[in-house]
C-alpha cells in the first residue's frame, strides 16, 4: 500500500517517478496567470498567521466550509483568524476525494514541513507551527516565492490600474519578474449603465482624454494598452461567458455607445453587438504589440443573488455554464485570422464537455509562425484537479501536440498555491509513466524527460518571450 503524500505521491510507476524527480521537480515555475496582489510583493508582506495567507480570499475553501455547514462569519465574516482556521480544520477531513484535501496537505508539507493530516485534533498544533514560521524573515512574501522556485509571475490588472507596485518591484532587488496582465472586462461590461459610466469616468482620468464617442473610447484604451506594454505587459486575459461575434456596423456601435453614455439601458441585442466590437478591438490591440491573448470562458457567475448583494463577487457562488461555444468562437477567431491579426491565443474552457471542441479548434488557426501559437489552456478553476487535468491533456494529446503545451498556472490569490504546479507536474509524469508501462510510448527517457521539462517551464518561457 502506498503512503499518502509521500515523495512519490500520485506517481504510480517507476517511470513516472523518474520523470518527476529527475526532470519536472527541478524546473522553475512560470506562473503566467494568477490573482495575487502585487502590493504584497512590493512591500514584502509578512503574514501574521496561516489564516491570512491561506483562507483570506480563497473561495474554494469557503465553498467547502459552507457545504460542511459552517456559518458565513467563519468564511468571509468577522470571526477571528483562529476561529476561521479552526472551522477549516473541521472541514478538511470531509474533503476526502476533493482536490482541496490534496492541495491542503501539499502546501503544509511544501512550505512548513508538516506531514500530519489537518483535523480538529491537530488544528492547534499546526496553527502554532505555521504561525511560528510565518513570523520569521524567511517567510516573507518574497521568500515564499523564492522557496517555490518561481521565475515569473503575471498578475491580473485592470486598464485603469496605476501599476505602481509593479514598477516598485522592478526597481527593487527582487530577482523574480512580476509583470502585469491586461484584464479589460469592465470596459465592455455594459449591462449596468451607471456602473459602466462610472468606469468610463475613471478611464478618462487615467488616460487623460475625454471619452465622448466610441472612437475616443478606443483611443483611451489603446493609450492604456501602450502604458501596460511600457511596464512589461505582454499578456491579456478576458473572463467572458461565451465568445461574442455578432455582426455589427461602426454606426451601430457609435449609437450604442452614445445611448449608454446618456444613461439609457441597452437591449440584449445591443449588449451583444457592443461586446462583439470590443472583443474584436482588444484582439487588434494585442496583435499590434505582439501580445498573447487569453480567454477564460463559460462561467455562470454570482448565482446566489442574495449573497451577491451581501458579499459581492468572487466569493464562491459561481458554477459551470453550458453556453453555445463553437460557432461564435470560430467566427471571432476567424475574423481576426482572415485579416492576419490573430495574436497568440490561449483558450480555457470551464465545461469539460468542450475539451475535444477546443482540441480541434486550436488546430484551425495554427499558422506555422511558431510552435503552438494557439493553445488549449490548462485545466481551469473547477477543472484544475487530477481528473480535469488528465482529461485536458488527453484531449490535447489526441487532437494536437501535448509536447508544445505551455503548461500550468495557479490562477490563485494565495502565495501558497504554487504547489498547484507540483500537483500538475506529478499528474503529467504519471500520465506519461502509465503510457510507458502499457507499451503505448517508448521508454526513451531523454525524449520524455525533455518533453516534461518543456511543458513544465521551457515552452512557456519561449512562448511568451518576456
């Protein structure tokens, strides 16, 4: 019987173990999409306790705690940090077979050297041991990043952000690259006219331009796009329900923008046309400066209106959606491709039914200009666990080139989540190891080892070319 979370965790064969320990484990981390706060890196924050670094902002854990019958005050409420940790410790034994059980114990082992199972019985001991280490200089944010062997971090930033903390980090002696990534979702979120107009006012201030029509809106956004580029950004990210590819005329878009700037509510058709125009223009901007564009699509957000009104977004009330995908995605990508303005693109689906769809879609727009120009993104959000990652890699292997995959990312708000890369790497090596043991691929360790190192780090480094 194998021991839980030992050095060969998830590695079922000798081949898998060799691939992981000799190749995957040593590679640096290129974390090209996350939601960590650059201010905390700039200020090299020292967290007071494990709750602050582990539970603040983690909607994965909050969902599990709520499901386990934990009151909201212990998730996002005013309970003390110890009380929140205690409730999480009560929940962890009930997460068996949920990826949270794996992530929790990988993080405790990796960063704190703790191999005990977190439970009500061990909570106090683990709390004290973690906090003792967190209160030493070796556990500042920057040192935790160093501990994880991180090479590059790309945060998620709105066009109106000042990027002051990115500049502060760059001017410091911190050797890890921390770069912004352009997330312009609010610039096309016209569902609520008052919220949208407030945003346009902020955009006017930072772009130092009066936005009186659609053309000036694009000018203001392009100014900010250039500003991001000057501050090291080479990557955009778009969180969309589905791809927007409605037919429209320039006159229609001008009229729609004038209408919403006047405070009028848009029709559903007008909303879709405007989003289609914006998504296309963002694609043009990205191509013009040689960026990579990412699309995270398919989530139904804020399903509990009661708790959304009380707590706001991103607190654990989102789920997988079932939107029509293939036709609008092909139409959007095809429009950019037909004009030779399709940037490097990464597509992330949240519904596993779309794995083969994406696996075939990316092959439509490869143009030979570089390996894997159009990428099938790693298992994301509800799919960033062993089963989801295996299904994503199997679909990519069957329909594309796994060897050209740019690999994993954390998509996290926690500095302890770098073990997501370890989890992915173990899963990747196990997948290949099983194929070797089954005689489906040759036991050429030079070939496979090089492939593993590329997927874990080299492909991303070469693809993004920061």
